[in-house]
C-alpha cells in the first residue's frame, strides 16, 4: 500500500478506525454505538473518530458495514443492528466532507479481503471467511477474487431460516444475550475456569455454529473456512461441538481435506476495508 489509508469497520456496537500505512495499522480509535442512536448521532461519532486520525497524508478511506451497499454509489441500504441507517449515501457524505475518495463494502467481505491479502487466506484459492460476532456473516473468495454479489449481499449466511428464527439468532452473540441473558465474555471466563453450565452453553453454541458451517459447505464447498470476529477467540470452547456437527455432513469425502482455521491477523477487518481503496469496484 502506498500512502496512508483509513480503514473503518462499522459494527453493531462499535465504530473502529485504523490509520494504515504500508499494510501496518499505525494507530487505532473506536467509538461505541447503540442501535437506539439517531442517524445524526452515529454520523457525528463517525466524523469524530475520523477526525482523530485524519491528516494531510491520508489519501483514501475504506469502510466495511454489516449490511447491503452499492459499491459504485456508496449508498448503504440496510445495516444489521443499526436500524436507523436506511438508504444513506455515506460515500457522498464523506467525500464531500473530507475531499477524499471513499470505498464501501460489506464488513464480512472486508474480512475476507483482509485475510486474502494479509492473513491465512494467502494459502487458499477458494475459501470462506466466517465472521462470528454480534451476528454471523461470510466473505467469499473464489479463484483468488472477492465475490460480492448484488449490493455486496453475498454470504449473508446469518439470515438463513433456522429453528425458531434465523441462524444469526443462534450462532452469534444474540445466542448469549437474547436467549440466555448473558455475555460471551462473561461465560467464556466462566467456561475457561471450568464452570459446567458455561461449558454446556458453549457446547450448545457450537452445535449452532456447526449448522452454519454445514450451510457454507453445501453452498460453496471451499478449500478452507477461516473464522474471525470477536467470538472466534473463544473457539476452543466450542470447537469439539462444531466438529461433531460436521459428522452429519452428507458428503464426507468432500470435506476430508477441509481446513478450519482461526484468524490471527490483528486488525484484519480494518486492513481489508483499507484494501478496498485499491480494488476496482
């Protein structure tokens, strides 16, 4: 990467921004967001975070958002978990305010792009980057290229019907907060300390993540699945139940050499978002 870029990851609970030069995150900042915030409030938090890192050396801004977006116009049509953001022309707003080129894509796609360029995705021609955090989404790399789909909507695995709702209800942090009135952090600490109830909860969670992984396998049959997102750090707590779930996958020969890896690239979503600035839309 030549020049300094800003990589921005807009999530369901935080806006995270990294100042990036030569593929290295030099400085980071974040702002907490709430789904109850108004559109104007969230924009003001975004401006505030950008202002903290922006200077004359920055040449472009790349942004990942958890929703559907038109890459060419930079209009965001829906953001999961931030319901007030409907059809917002974020690219135009930021380009007018900062006089810098802005590129926008789905956050899971940014994760996949970051893994392909900087992380474990370098080793695979075809892989799925599965991001497990507030929700669950997938970025798709086919023949070494990012596949976006219409309005960057490919890979929304969390929206598939599952049990009494959708996969995202069971294979993201909602499983802990909405269904068990707890947080991933709280129960991961208890599970690590050997608490049997917490261990069982993560076992149940792994069953649901396994269902999501099987859906990915049936749809794409990738060489590898690279798991990232905030909950990926707790993977050892639910790994066995994911692997057990895969025993019922119909085509065992197909997954005989499948690799499931955990992302270890720090700031990969920010790096991927910044990398959008170097891609052709």
